[in-house]
C-alpha cells in the first residue's frame, strides 16, 4: 500500500513538469495565501480545498488524456481532437466552478 501512495505522490510531483499543471499549482498556492490573508473560516477552507483539488485533478487527467492521444497518433485526427476537447472542457468546467466559489467567498467578505 505504501508503494501505491508513493506512486501517487510521484505523479503529483511529475505534474510540475507540465506547464498547464504547474500553472494550476501556482494558482492553488495563491488561493491558499489569499485564504490566510482573508482569514477564511472552516467552511470556506473546505470549499477552497475542494475547488483546488477538483481543478488540479482535472488538469492532471487532461494532461494524461492528451499524452495518451499523442501516443495514438502524431497526425491530426478529428476523433483525437474531440477527445482532447472534452478533456479540456472538464478543466474549464472545474475552473469556472472554482472561480464562482471564489467570487462568492470574496463577496461575502466584502459585503
């Protein structure tokens, strides 16, 4: 079991080599810093944690899908484009939901 966790953590660290995942890691760090500055309460931290996890996980899965598709063919393929677009759409959906949560938390703090 320990090996499975070490493989999983290795995957998280490998993600730092990918630009898209690295950007999400930086944005997650900024969100955590903002959370400390704003002194989020427990529920707000829970929301931020779920949002960060969802966006980072979807970006990691998107990168996996893209790499698998690239193994399948190095030429343009409409079916591969469809698959990659779906995976990218999942990242966008998670990001929009995270942004909505951030706006609601900020509005609550400012009003």
